[in-house]
């Protein structure tokens, strides 16, 4: 939220927050052995992919690192999805 051009980063920040939330929830569901964990991981993969795609549009080093992490997370979530 301390970016110089906050308006340009608004969608990126919004998706970052959603991505972090669903990742925490997916981890909780997996830890609980929930029957819904696979479905949640499938949705988590979609959110992580979209977040990574958005972050990749920005040249900032931290955005590029975030994009790589989100894409890697999306790959792992797809493996967990049933």
C-alpha cells in the first residue's frame, strides 16, 4: 500500500490479498483432512494463477518475485486438487 502509483497497483494488491487468504484456508483444510480440500485447492490454483499473471505485468522486482511464487503455488495446488 506504500507504492508510489497506488492506482496502477490496485488490482495487484487486491489479488495478493485474496491469494493469501485462500492459500491460508486451503492449508487449513488440508491440515484438517477435509473432504473439501481438493475442491478448495482447485479454486486456490485459479486465484494464484490470476494473481501471478497480474503481478507479472509490473516491472518491480517484488512483483516479479510474487508472480513466480504465485505461479509455483498454482502448480502445487493443481497437484493437490482432486
